[in-house]
C-alpha cells in the first residue's frame, strides 16, 4: 500500500462534496479550524452548486473530485459531508494520475465508496470526521484527523464490551459504512477482505436490514478469510411495529459467532461525536482483551 505524503504547515486542503449539498455557512467553523491549524483551504469550484439533494450534478461533483485529485497544489481532500451520491460519480473519475501521485482523501459514511476504490488501487485513505461535523466532534476526533494528515502515528486503547471476542490479529484495515459495503457487492469497488481486519459502522437503518446486509456479505464469502473485525457506531437504529428481537450489535455478534477471529464492539468511529480516524489500507494490529487496543 502507498501512504500519501504527510502535510506540513501552509499546505492546501481542498473541501469538496461527492454527495449531499452543503452551504458556505455550514462550512465556516471547519474553515476556521483548518486555518487555525496552519493550513490553507480551497473550495471545489462546484461545491456550493445544488441539484435536488446533491452538491451539484453528478458531472459537477465528479469534476471537483477530479480537479482536486489532479491539482498539485492540493495536498489533501476533505469530503464535506456524506449522505448519498458518491457511487453515482465513482466511474466518471480517472484515478490513473492520482495513483502515481496520491494524496489523502478523507471522510466516512458515503465516502466508503472512495475508501474501497483507493484500497483496491493500493493507496491508503483516511476514514475520519468531515467538515460538517467539526462543531460536534470531540477534541480527540479532530486531533486524530490532523495528526494522521501530518504523518503522526495513531494508536487507540478502548473500553471492553460484553460482546467482544478476544484475540490478537494483524492485517490490512478495510471497510466502512455497512450499507455502502453491501451496495458495492459485485462491483469494481467491492470490498477486499482476504486477510483483512474489517471495520463496519452504520446509521439510521432498520434492524432487519442490518441482518439482511450481514447475510449478503456472509453468503458472498466476505467473512471467510478475515483476520478480525472492528464494529464502530451502530447509531439510531429503527425497528418495526413487530420487533426484530435483537439490537444491531447482537445481530452482528451472532453472524460472527461461528468464526475464530477476534471481534471488538463499540469502537469510537462512525456516526458518533468521538469519530476517531482510521487509516484504511494500513497494516494494523488489533488486540481484543480486557484492555483492547488498535495500533497503526
């Protein structure tokens, strides 16, 4: 895997949206935070365009991503927010130049499409908070984003969880939003799990849909050769009038029960305020025990 170059003070960070629209006012706190930390900010030229729920048309969003990937003055790209829309543009973008001169692309949720694409290209990326969330993030979430961009090492110690399956694993970190992983099955941006440590998180899904997505990934063989699993936030889940009977964590626990690899629950990443940064594609060491840890 290729690690994009670390940023230094004075470098330019671009903000684009590959998915849902956003306003200039919503981004003001993030711009202030980025400049306070010593970086310049460049907005994608179509960032504040609107087409229904999207940040401009598919063509405009793809153009912003392409321009910022190919612009040598841009040293990192922050996706402004998630929502939906990245899968609509992924095949419109040419990654050939980027693969030879990569830079950090950062975000989570819908941005999982980009993380999978980059992992398949052999380039690391950053599963991290996004500008729309800066005002509600913990200091640790914000510091982790900028620490990773500047090449500082990441290491996390986290609390035990009653559903954890103890063990130690090493492997390439991959994954992201469960719904997005499910939606890419069979495509050229599909998840690669051979020997990997899989990270999953999700938001605002029906519990039966969590079960359906897990069955889809299991039946397609994605769990057969995993080294380990990290379960992040499973936030604001929904149920039907007749209850499904299990929480999201319980559904996931039961799907992984038959496998021998370690599994940790409640990791602080995903649709949570304390959204810690994860370097996707990086070889990591996961230790699930009474004092669990993740080292990059």
